[in-house]
């Protein structure tokens, strides 16, 4: 329950006033610039009443305001309309749409009557949407931008200072979920200091809840208990429903961890009785926690009631982690109550949802690689700017030198000409060194980009292998144990009926489970080969060929020219993967009996040739490449290599791959050249 609490608690402060803003949405978005030359289609009170009763009708009213702003050219109305749409769609849980409208509002914010405050509001709300989507690094990036902007004028503008309190608190939430507890505490304290200085005590419940979560995460539960109690008192005083909910959930978690289930249930039930407008995911996690406690107490009827409520609320909020947790708990409930069909149904739903979450993690990993790549791009741009500045300085220096030369007159012409020649040559030398530096940085950037892509791919393979081995493999083992127990229980009954066929079917199914487990282990091993670290590339390839040859389906012959075993470190695993996938392609499709693998390396190139005597195919056909060849072609392109496939029916297939090794060598050092640059 504690791990679920940390996730839940980190999400709630991400939008500390989102639901409160539902009721005051237009109070904060429509107060600036309404007194323009043309009256909007709806006034503020009208839109507020509409939004209170029906959020979709409120969205329609906001579109009327946007249309009115477009017709009249009123920038403030356009900003307020798009900002209101972003807040409305955040409330509905449609965060991609919300971010799109916030970005439109950002375009207009710089032209409003209060550009600094409005820009900070938009950046902070985009950060909130990122937090709800689980993009914590991106959320922190937006909040840091907002903080840098707000800090410039917070001393002079009270509204901007109040916005800065929220920004600091959101930064702390992002860092908390990224397990940067010391940094999170630093920003929480900044938010608290500013709130106390301004006497904006309504901000304190959220700040205290964040401090409590940091204490809980750093093994200081007693301090967390005290902060949660303070937050609960202040939240009730200020009618702050979200923070009251967070505090009650935190106190319930403390009681659960201290084996005081009755008190934990009391806090959770108090949380469910809060009648303020709340995101359904809040109640989903609370119902899940109640169901989990009753499940541990073996009160299966109440456990089922609350877990089904948690599933319903999680689906309403589109909270995938809540839905996944509810399915897993309902599967455990089904197993404990011997309702195995229902347990299997919920476990299957959990695995399907888990696959979706894993894909999200993969997308996030790719985004992190893109951030690294863009960082290198920015470094290159800075170097180019520095080169431009140096060039301008050189030109200015030359102009000043010519003025000085003219004043000396004809008598100093010869010596001055010599001086200019030396100066020009020296500057040209410096410029050539700087250009060489730029080329080296570009080469290093490409190498780092390739390494980042390959490292990300191998990390992804390792993660999938762990999921296969520890997740699905473990589940298969549990299924085998339960199936074996069921077989033992049913064997006397089936034997008594004289129907031996059912016993044989039990045995066949058990063998199928064993074969499936072996396949999963083999797949996990192929995804994380440690043979390269133990034996090196050439010996690893020979061992792989020996393993294939032992199966008597295909005979592989490995030939090496040059020293392929001494390839650069980043290339060894990709080359092994390419050979492995090509051989698997032959086994699956070629119906070949013999194949030749040849690796040829010289100073600058590595050539890979694989030829088989299989049935071949028409290489000129429009649809000839299957998933296997496309995966191999993608790997080769990632390595900046070239791949050709030659094949005709009944004549076998030849695949040739060429990789330029110069792309994987470190760029030349410029230290020696710099020492002679003058």
C-alpha cells in the first residue's frame, strides 16, 4: 500500500488548485481586459454558471469568447479563452488537448496586459498537465522556466509572487517523484518561506503535504505524521478539499504501515465523504486502499465492493495505474475465494494494461535520448556563436590596426605590411583551428548520438527480458503449480470414471506449459546475451554457430578475415545482433541446409556477408521484406551502414552489409595544435 500511496500522493499536489479553479476558472481567466470595445458573447457570470453546471457547456461558451476575441482583435479575450479551455480539458482528464490549448494561450500571453504573470500561469499549468501524464522531467522543465521568469518580478508584484509559490511547490512535486528528495525539500522550503512572508496561508496545506511526503520517503514517518495533521487542520479551515484528501490518505497510509487497520479505515472513509469537486482518480486510489485492507482482513465481500468501485472510478479518470492495481487486487481476491475463472479474467486484463504502460515507458526512454541529442545540438550552436564572435572581434581588430598604420605614414609602410601579414596569418590559423574544432564536435556529436541510440535499444531489450523472465516466467511457474495441484486433485476422480484420455490431456497441457516456460527463458537469454563479455565477438559467433549446427537443421560455416574481434566496443553487440537475426531469418524462411558467414575487416571498413542455399525469393517484388529484414535494415541504418539483398527463387539469398568504422573512432585532439596557435 505504501508504494501506491507515494504514487498517488505525488500526483495530487501536481494540480493543487485544479478543482478549486473549476469553480473560479473564469474569475482568474476573464478578469483582465473584459472592458474592451466590443461586448463578448457571454459575460463572466454567465460562463461561470454554465461551467459549474456542465463542463462541456462551459467549453462551448469559451469558444464563443474566442470567436468574439478573433473578430474584435482582442488579445486578452483570446488568451483567456484558450487558457480556460486548457483548464477545462485538464479537469476532464484530456491532458493532450489541454496542453495544446495552453500552448495557444502561451502565444497570446506575451501580448496581454500582464504578460509576465500570464506567461508564468500558462507554463505552470503545462507543467501540471505533464505531471498528470507522468512526464515528471518535462513537468520540471516547464516549471523551472516559469520560476526563472517569475523570480525577476516577484519582489515587486504580489500576484506574481503568489504564482511563484505554486511553481516552487510543483517543482518539488516533480523532484519528489523522481526521488530527488533533497532538491524537492529545498523548493518546498522556498515555497513555504514565500507563503509565510506574503501571509498567503491558503498555500500552506499543499506545502505541508509535500513536506510530509518527503519525510515519508526518507524514512521519517513520525515527522510525516505531524505534517499531515497540520495540513489537514489548515485544509479544513480553508475548505481546501484536494489537500484535505491528500492529508487523510497520508494518515491512513501511516496507520496501515503501523498495522492499525481500524484507524486507517476511519481516515479513508472520511476521505470518501468529502463532497468537493475532485478528480475521480482520488477516490479510485482511496477505494483501492480500502479494498486492500479488507482483503488482508479476509473480509471478501467488502473487499470486492471497494475494489469494483476503485476500478469504476479509475476507468472514469483514465488513470491506468489505478485500473491496473484494481485488476491485480481483484485477481488475488478471485484466487483466495476460489473463483479461478474471475481471477484469470482480471489477471489477463492486468497483463494487457501492463503492456500499454510498458509502451509508455519505452516512449519516455526515447524522449530522454532525444533530450540528450538536443543538448549536444545546443552545444554545437554555442560553439558556432563563439566562432562568429571571435570573427567579429578579428575584423574590429583589423580595422583598428589599419587606422594605426595610416597614422604612421609612408616611412613605416614596410614594417607595417610585415606586421599585417603575420597578424593575418595568425588569425587565419586560429580560424582554421576553430573550424577544425567544430568539425570534431560534429563528429563527436554523431558518435554520441549513435551510442545513445544503441544504449537505449539494449536497455529496452534488458528491460523486456526482465519482464519476460521475472513477470511472465513467474506467472507461468505459478500456473504450473496450481495446475499440478488441480491435476492431483482431479486424478482420482478421472481415474474412477475410467476416462484415461482426460489424464493424457492433463499431461499434454503440463508439457505445453513446460515448453512455453523454456521458450520464455530462451527468449530472455537471447535478449540479454552475456557471452560477449565472457568470450569476445569472434568466439561468441563461433559458439552461436556451434549451437545452431548441433540442431541438425542448418550447417553454418564462419570465416573471418582481418581482426573482427577487435572492433570498437560500441559495435560488437550490434554486429552480433545483426548476424543473429540474419541466421534466425534463414531458419524461419529459407529452408536452407548450409550457410556461410564471412566477416572481413580492414582499417576503415567492416564487411559482413551471409549466403545460404535456401529457396530464395524475388528481390524485385514490391512486397518482399518481412519484419525480420526490416529490423536488420533499421539496425544497419542506425550504424550508418549500407545493406544489399540479392536473391532469386530457388537460388538462395546473399546479404551484404558494409559499416564505416571511421564513424566510431574518437575525433582528433586539438590540445597540441592549440599550444602553437600563438
